[in-house]
């Protein structure tokens, strides 16, 4: 009957809508995960940057100490 066909058509549209919403939700979920990965990579990069800076600081501290020791040795010789 006509009502039966209309009902089936409505159910089909409803199912298609749910399917689209599911796909849309999955896309958003995927984008969130992608964003989190990028965020993690940024933090990882910042950590590496911090480690580099720490290394540079140590390097300059060592150089400074070496210079002071040299100056101290020379002043004692005089």
C-alpha cells in the first residue's frame, strides 16, 4: 500500500541520516586524534628543544669554567 511504501521510504531516509551522522562523527573523531598526534609531536619537539638548550647551557658553562681556570692558573704563575 501507499502508506507502507511511505513508511519504508522514511525508514530508509532515517537510516541514511544515521549513517551520515556516524560517518561525520567518525571524521571528527579522526580529526581529534590527528590533532592530538600533532599536539603530542609539538610537545615532543619542545622537549627536544629544551634538551638542546640544556646542552648548550652546559657547554657554555664548561667553557666559562675552563676560561676561569686558565685565568686563575696564569695569575698564579705571575
